[in-house]
C-alpha cells in the first residue's frame, strides 16, 4: 500500500504509517495553525449531510476556513442521496465544482459510490459502518494524553469500548488494531460488532501485535487505561417503540465511576452527543476523567490533517 492518500473512506484502508503520519500532522497543524492558513487557498469542499450533525459540520466548516478554503453545506434540500439523483450523478456533478467531497450518509454504499464515480477525494464523515474522522481524532487525543497516562507510545495504551457495537466502535477497533493498541470490545449480546469487521480487525491485530478482546461479559473488562462509550441507539436505528427494552438490556454496560474503578482506568472518552444517565453518568461525563471536549476539538485538527494530505 502506498503512503499517498486518495480518499478517507474506511479505517481499514489506512496502514500504520499513514495513520501515524496523519496523527503527527494533526498535532503539528494544531500547534502552528498559521503555517497552514493557505493550505486550501482557492479550494472548495462540498459537504453532504444526510443525518444531523453538530461537531462534524462545525469542525469541517471552521477547519476548512482555517486552512483558507471554502466549505459548502449540502443538507437534505436536494433530497436523499440516490433518490432525486443517482449517487453516481451526484458525485460527477459535485466533481465539476468541488476539490473534495465530505459526506455523512446512511449507507456505506453511498460513500463508496461517491468515491467510485467522482473524480475528487471523498472523506467519510460517518456512515452506518464507520466513523473514521472520529477515530482519527481519538487517536490524536490519546497521543496527546500519553504523558498523563505515563506511556511513551500509543501501542502501550489499553483501550476498551463499552456499549453498542456500531460505526464508532468499528472504526476505533480497526484503528487500534492497525496501530498495535490493545483493544477490548465489550457489548451486550445481540449488539456485537459484525463478524466481517471483527475478522478484519483481528487480521490487522495479528500483524501489529495488538491484543483484541471481544466479550459480552462486564466482569471480563480487565485492566484498562481508557474507557470509551457512545450512544446505545445510533442515528438511523431509532425505533421509539423499542427504546425501553434497549435501555434495560444495555443498563449493565453503563460507563460510570464503578466501571472505571473496576478497570482501574483514568480516562473516559465519548464521541458525543452523550445520552446522560444512559451510556454514561452525568457525574462521570462532567468529571476530570472525561476528555470529551479535547476529542471534539481534535476532530477539526484531525480532519484538517486529512484534507491537507488529500489536497496537497
Ligand atoms: N454511533 C453514533 C455516533 C454519533 C456521532 C451514530 O451513528 O449516531
């Protein structure tokens, strides 16, 4: 695999060197933003959002502005991708005007269609299977936290994700496996990661030396440095009639002070939006252990590293 990035679609398309280079570049841009304030001068980025967004929308828009570029938000006013126009036509039209496409979509197929039929780089800003921008920002955050975790490298961090096996946990698990970070995925029965994603992560872990633990047993959490959680019900999975049942099923997997103590973990992460008193207690989310706003800020620096790498 060459180290040149053409798109940023799914975590398993990046090798360890590419990931480490992006993390390093994000930290460099964050410490010297003015050095990059013309990096996207004269360039425009089309941003398609099929789902709601706070951090992703704002961090891309303001991040692109900080790089001297122009961001255009395309919400639902043009209808659902693939309905009013084919995804292929959407991609070909946007490629006439834009230098890159950022897309938050319901289906990963749409991301792949945009990349296949467009002629400009495509960035996955969340789909049903992956959230690679989030995972990259999370590893930037972990890299910054190494001194406070008493570690000298990312590969010595122990990270556990507790909750729904979803796009966020898939991306985190695959990036952890690529980077050699020991990763535990703890989900309730019926909400595990898809077997093909686990197989990809396991193959990457075998290569990097990361230990991958997949369990539904809260008692098997083991010793961790960091615990990560996300909503129990993702966008697109909402079914109000089922909510009470899901909340009851997930209740033993709530990330709270007791779980942090059990795992001897000192840091808690959350991609937000948080559903307080569901996947995480308010007390823990508001505590010194939470690095959630550092994660949020790093979305912008991580994405800017991706944009600069794709458009250089
Ligand atoms: N898993 C969540 C992440 C939100 C940023 C969702 O897809 O809704």
